[in-house]
C-alpha cells in the first residue's frame, strides 16, 4: 500500500490551519471567494474541511485493519437512519471548538450552515436509527467493523399535511450533493438475478450452476464513521445500483435505443427508494431485489477485497460475524452457501458448518404479521438457485426436528422454513434462526417473549441460541450534541468521562438533592424549551408557549403504539373543560407534541393523523385554552427535529400495549435528557422503570400476561365504552363531529368503530389507568422541586442505555470480537 502524506496532519490542527483549509476548499472545491460564497458553498467547504481531517485517520484505520486481520463485525442492515453528519463529525474529530473559532473570525454563521444540511433519511424509524447508533458505538469502542447497506436515492418520504391529512413527497436528500460520501465506481461488483440452474460440473456434493439472465452493477459509496476522539474511523459502505455495460450493449446492439434506456432505468430502480413500511413488510419484488442486491454485493466485497486473496475460508468464523439486522439481509445465508458450494467447490456439509458459524440474527418485532415471508413463486423466479439451497437447508433441518421430537409432525409443520399456507412461502425468520449461531431480541421482555412465544419451538430445540441485547442510543448525538446545556452541567459536575462511559452519570445521583443543581437543571430545560419553540416557529410556523409542560409522543404511527390512546386523553381533557367538569385553572399547561409518519398504504394510521390534526386545530383555535392546552404536530419528524425536541421534553409518552413494542429507543433518549416517562410495562420501558425507580416513572396499564389473558377470555371494548362515563364522553365527542366541522363519517367514524368494536390493541381497556397516571403526572409536575429531582435521577440512572453498552454486550454474548486500539 502506498504511504502518502496527508495534507494536514490530524494531530496538529489549529485555528489557522483550519481556516486555511476551509478557504482553500471554498476557492478550489467550490470555485468561489468568501465574499461571493453562498451558504451552500460554505456548508460544502466546511464539510469537506472536516472530512479531510478525518480522512487521515480513516486511511490509517483501513491500513491497520488490513495489517491486523482481526475479527470483524459486518453489520448488515437495509436501513441506516444517520441524521445530520456535520456536527457529529466535528465533535468526533475534536474540531468543534477550532471550527467555531475559525468561522467566527471569518464572519461565517455556523448555525446557518448547519440548518442547510439535509439529513440522509435512509431508514424508517427505530430499526434504522439503531443501526446508526451501533456503527457510532462500534467505532468509538474501537471494534473493527463495517456497516453495509443501500444508498437509496430517495429516503423516507417527506411528510406534509394538506388539510390535516398526510401527503407524501419525495425525499430528495441528494439535491445539493452530499459531501459525506465517496463513490467508487471502479470497485463496482456485479449482482445477478433470474434465470435457471443446471447441473454442475465439479461433482462436489450439492453443487449446481446458476445461469442468471440479468445483472446489475453495485457501486459502493463509502461513508466515514468516526469514533469519538479515538483516532478510529470505520466505514459504512452503501451500495447504489447501476446498469452494467453488458446490459447496454445487448440492447443497444439490438437497435432499440428507447428500450435500452428503459432497461437502464429498470436496473437503477433497485436502489431508487426506501420502502416506507413500518412493522408490516411488503411482499414486493423490488424489495427482494434490494435485499439480495446489497447482501450479494456486501458478501462479495468482504470475501474478495477485505480478506487477502489466499485466505482459507474454513477460517471464516475467526474473521467475521455477519450481524443480520432483522430478516431483511437473511438471503445472505443461501448466498454464502452458493458461493462456497457452487463457486468454490466445497461439499455441502463443509459449507453448512461454516455458514452456521458466521451469521447472527437480531429480531426487532413481536407482531406475527411483521415477520417477513417470500412466496416460493417469487423467490424462485428472482433467485432460483437460492430457493433450491433453502429447500435443502430445510430438508436437513426438518430431519433434525424429527430426530429431536419423533412423531411430532405438527411441530415440524410449525417450524418448517417453508410455510404451506396461505401460499407456499419462505419464512425468513425461521431461516435466520436455523442458520444463525445466535438469535437476540432487543430488550429483556422482548427476548423473553421471543423464546416463550414467537420462536418458542426453536428455543426449545436450541435454548443456548437465544439471548438478549437491550438496545441503546449514542450519547454523543443524543446528549452531547443535542443538549449542550445539560452536557456542560454534567461535565462540570462529574468530568467528561460520561461521553464514552455513560454509567458515570451515576455520579449525578447525589446532586438530585442539591437545590442549586436542580435550579440550574431547570434553567437548562427551560432554555431548551425556548429553543424548541423557536425551531417550531421557524420550521413549521407553529407557535407554542415557551414554558408549558412539553408532553411528547414521537414515533411511527401504528395502532400498537396507541397514538389513539393519547388522543383520547386530549379529547377527554377538552371534554372535561368544555363541559365544566374540569375547572380551567386546574389544568396544567401542556403542549402535546406529536411526530409520526404513517406508511402511505396504512389507512387507519393516516386517519389517526387526520384526527389528531383536527382535534389539534379545534383546541388551538379555542381562545379560552390559550396558554393552557396546545397540540403541536410538526410534519416530517426526523432525526434533525428529534435533536431539538428530546432535550426540551418534560414527559415522554411510551404507551404501547404491553407485549407489542420490542424495545423502543425514543424512550431511552428522553429519559437520558431528563424527561419522565408515562409508560406501560413494555419493551425497554420495563428496564427504564427498574433503573429509575417506581417513584420516578408513571406506570399504567395491563401487563403482558394480563393483556394476553384478557384477549384469551374475549376482549369486549364496547363494555369499557359503556361502563366508563368519561371514556364514553370522550369517544362520543369525537364521534359528534365537533372536531371535524360537523363531519361524522370518514376518519371519525372509522376510528370510532375500530376502537369501540375491535380495538385490537386494547386502548379502551387501558384508558382508565392511563387517565389516572396522567393525573399523577399533573400532581407531580406541580411540585417543581420534586419533579426536577426525579428528572435528574432519570438522567443519573439511565446510563445503561448507551449503545456503547449494547455493543459491549454484543461483543461478549455474540460476536467474540475484540476492540483493537489505534495508535493515537
Ligand atoms: C423497531 N422496529 C421496533 N422496524 O419496533 C422498536 O421497538 C425497536 O426499538 C427498534 O426496532 C430497534 O430495535 C422497526 O423500526 C422497522 O422499521 C421495519 C422496517 C422494514 C419493514 C418492517 C419494519
């Protein structure tokens, strides 16, 4: 490898050298002078300047990685919801102060540049954001690792509201160019699709030859993933689809120019757009194409470019773990088998022995309908060889089941990788569980329910395979960057070690009893609220009181998350006030903040959004409620907005039906920033409550066993509606059309009927308990000192939820990889 001298040695940066680099980028990169530079010119020049500093470290990391050949973790994920890059890169490179000073001297407004950044929204929600937190922690913990995913040209749709209804617009995140990616078309790899298989020549057991009928090129785009001030910069490699030359030639030679261009578009469609589904996967052909596309490119990349040419693949388990982020990358299992058996000539048994040692699977759901299946018909058409391989894996697996449980054919049918009903289909979670050497859930309760319910048969067969790794979030982005005020206060009190060792927040516990500390804590919260109010006004034209309680419910819109229960709380308050049952001056001033995108085809979710907006419009227009109640539903909630909202929140709503939310990660972000949680005994809420203590958490609702029991006995929401006058009044008010200009049909009728007739997620059963919890919230909030004591304790006791700890758990329980320290 050629050693070259980097333009600026990373150790020696000063304000002067930074300024020089920045101006050089402006002149030679953008072709403008400082006086004529647009804000975008300055943003791009600044980003590239920061990038240069990191590049030195990046190259060094790559060199060391190649030299050491240490065990590597490849995080395979169809989504990485990265959020804005500039500030995080500056922080990691320890350039934040230098850059600030340099720009101030040049008269450049950093905030203005920051506001220009368009975040790469390459994910739907929690799963994609978790992947982004994990690669941050992997780098910070010095773990040799690489993230592999898809460079969608359009990320998660931009949500707008028209008359309160969600309208989706394309997310053109690349329109101003992205300074954070480095394309490498010369390293493109080919990915094949379709065709048929023929007998192989080699004669090794299990081999066939795949004769595909079309190919696309996968072009890698590299992103730097800097560790926090540790000299390591890992790589995130996202693949973009491009038509191959072969593709062009064939068709251009046939003389049909228009057809050739159309065919190019067809190939390039693969990485065009992120599927905006949450919780229920779509069985779309293009989606399977995306999955195989990025997985095949990533496997080839690792086997052919990361590993030395003479590497003995029998040692693969010592060199890599492929972590499968949900089932989206599971097609990697038959792909590795195909490479080993068909391309490398291994016998089936040898290949299977290695394959079973290199994949581990993380499951992120509990909803049965969210488990991905691919019809045999589609899979066989797109990936005929992979289907054959899956069949053989299944045959051998079923023999194993029969041997372990003789005569239990029902069990065999339940466990089979191939489902027969309603159509023949491949159950990807079963394939992942059979092939993976470990399967993990994402919170204690979730992992328990996976083993007891969703994958019970598998846990009986292989109890040692199942484990838990509770999710976490990166403290760099979600505390240090998002909440500079609180970060400063913490650092003043306990030093700055918490940024990479979040358990140190425990050191704040005694300060919860220190009145002066609490006062400063409150001041910071108040300033964060004012900042959030400014952001909402500028971003959405929404005006909120700077000092009301900020009560936040932000997450994808889904029935199991129960935004409708939150809505019933608001409607009930409104009903109480307007009917005179609740005196106005007894109402705690609250701003209810919603952030939620609905999958474009999820009708009930969209109706819920429309209804929240309708109720919000009515309440916000009511002069008598000014300064008391306000509903703020900014459109297009994303990572950028989260960074402003989370530090401002007082109350975090985590109100899913127990047993449905795998973990949640927003719950962690809020608690770490000193919001108190009103929540059910679900997902990671359970662990949050245990850590912060019952007295600092507002628990309500049925437990998972209670909910399961009620459901088994036969749940009748109508009975709750009839027997709780307050619930009835709220639902009746909703149904009356007062919020919808007299309209009682449409969303109103639909949501009313769904709640009172079926109520799949038992919102009505938990309503009473939820309202009581909210009364306790009001009472607690009235005592500022006690509330801030609880808030400080929430911060002090939730250090466990750092994604650094999650990654350490993955290392210990699953990966068996070790951190490798860089030369600083
Ligand atoms: C989420 N899943 C879980 N899926 O719902 C949440 O409890 C958990 O905290 C989080 O994962 C991280 O473990 C989730 O976000 C998706 O967005 C999938 C996208 C692709 C289609 C299916 C849903």
